[in-house]
C-alpha cells in the first residue's frame, strides 16, 4: 500500500512539474514573440529612417553607420529569437540571439544614461532584462 501511495505522490508531483514546465515554456514563447516584434520594429526603423532624422532625435548622437549596424543586429536578433525554436533547427541560436540583444540593451541603457536621461533608461534596462530571462530560460536548448 505504501508503494502505491508513493507512486501516486510521485506521479502527482510529476504532473505538477509538467504543468509548470508547460507554463514556463508558454511564457518564454510569449516573451520571445513580444521581444521579436519590438526588435523587428526598432531595427527596421533604424534601417528605414534617414540618419539625419534619427540623430536629430538623440541627445547623444551616434554615427550613422553604427546605428545601421545596430538596426541589422536587432532585426537578426528578432529573427533569432523565433526561427530556430520554431523550425527546430539549431535552437541554441535563440539563446545566443537573446544574449546579443541583451548586450545591445546594456549599451542602449548606458547611452541613455550618459545623455542625462535617467527615467527613459529604464525602458532599455527592462527590455534587456527580458532578453536575459529568455537566454536563461532557453539554456536547456543546448549550444549551437
């Protein structure tokens, strides 16, 4: 009788862990999707908008080629957040894309702070932390 009870408890625990795993996976996919949309939009705008218009809006202007490089990196990162896991081809790239976007957001936070804006620096900080959460959550997807 004790063995049957312990098996029930073990299987109940397993179900709970499975539900938690499904919930975490769902949340990660939701965050990845939102981040991908955000970076796809932001990166596309950096590639489409004239450099003069972008630098006019910045307190601390950055070189045009650097902004375009960041735009390309953001678009590539957005695709890297979704496509490897969706297509199940090299899913470890998702983790690397999230780490790369995290690094970009650290830079964005620093540049915003150097421009004298403290409150607006919270936005890239939070986005960067979400990228770090995705990278940490997808650590089990292995290396490339």
